[in-house]
């Protein structure tokens, strides 16, 4: 299939707004290929690649990795995708207007979903987050706890808390989001492809996201 027939979307939202949680449901119900930029970066950090060593300090302090590095990483991944049948879903990219413009030059998105969750709700959630680093699977001690506390359901491997989930880094990440989000939202509003979903619980937001995507993803492909 030529890439122009693929459904191309991104999910935006503050740190902890539920991008990963909603993405896993989109993958389950619509079969899109999921690319989480945070997961891609964490994999590079874990493997101690040149890019990982460069990104590490920005990430652990809650800062943004420079645009050119992230754009090259994402566009490289998108251009090397194979066996994608329906389309792809970016999670956490773009985060700045220059990233959005660089993406637009190579790939025109069909839909941009933005999760609008109050920051006070987010701060509480992040305290209880545990992740399985190799797969990116995310748990929460209250919302979706693992079957055995501290261990991944599928592999039985230990879960960790992300270094950037420390309160100071979370505050920095939320601040960055505030700073960058307005021009980004405006950019996609002007393109006419933005859909915003407000709420405090992923389970209540999800049916609306699903309904929206069902109207725009062509299952006949
Ligand atoms: P990431 O990894 O993309 P963030 O900060 O954008 O990190 P994050 O933290 O991964 O986003 P999320 O995916 O939006 O959050 O949220 P989630 O993991 O699904 O949910 C958060 C927690 O809440 C989980 O424990 C989940 O189980 C729980 N939860 C979900 N819904 C509910 C609910 O309804 N109720 C309750 N109680 N709990 C719920 O990026 C990391 C870093 O990488 C760099 C940056 O340094 C960034 O900080 N980076 C980039 N840098 C530059 N440009 C880019 N484009 C970059 N992308 C990443
Ligand atoms: Mg995430």
C-alpha cells in the first residue's frame, strides 16, 4: 500500500494526560501502528546510544529534547515502517510548532487528538505510575494495577518508576507543555484537523475518541 493511503494521526496532551493509555486502546480497536516518542527516546537511553546519552539529561530534568534530534528520530522511524496496513499513531510528537512544521513537510496528518485533563488530576496520577521499560506498558497503583505489585503482567519482569516522574521534573514538564501547547493547538486548528477531548478520566474520554476515529478511519483498506 502506498503511504498516502495510510491513516496518519497524533495524540497530544500534557504529561500524564493519558496519551499512552488512550493510544493502547486505539491500537487495540483500530490496528494503527503506535510510535511513542518518549518510549523511543527511553530505548535509546537504555542502550546508551549517542542519541540516548544526549537526550538523557533533558529528559531526566523534565526538559524537551532539541527539535532537530527528535524530528530526525521520528521521521527516520516513520520512513522505515513496514507492514503497516491501516495507518500510524504518533504519541507525544510534535510538541513544538517547529516540530509540527517539519512533520507536515513529510507527512500530512489526517487527525490530531488532544487530551485536555486538568493539571491537578495529572499530578496525582503520576505519583502512582509504574512502567515496564522494555515494552512501554504502563500501570497505575489505583487505575490499572499490575496483577502482582511491582511486576509486569506479561513478562513477570520488574516495573520501575520513571526518573522524570519525580515531583520537580513533573512540574517542569507541565510548565513546558503550557508554554508550547498554545501555538501547536493553533497550528492544527488552522489546518482543520484538531479534535479536543476534555475530561478527568480516561475511561470516560475514550468512548468519544473512539466515536470520532470510527468516523474517519476507513476499515475497508
Ligand atoms: P513521554 O514519555 O511522552 P509525557 O510526559 O508526554 O512523557 P507521559 O508521562 O508518558 O507523557 P501519558 O502517556 O500522557 O504520560 O499518560 P499515561 O502514561 O497514559 O498515564 C499516566 C498515568 O496515569 C499512568 O500511570 C496511567 O495508568 C494513569 N491513568 C491514565 N488514565 C487514568 C485515569 O483515568 N485515572 C487514573 N487514576 N489514572 C489514570 O516523554 C518523556 C520525555 O521525553 C522527551 C521529553 O523530555 C519528555 O519529557 N520527549 C520529547 N522531547 C522533545 N520533543 C518531543 N516530541 C518529545 N517527546 C518526548
Ligand atoms: Mg506516555
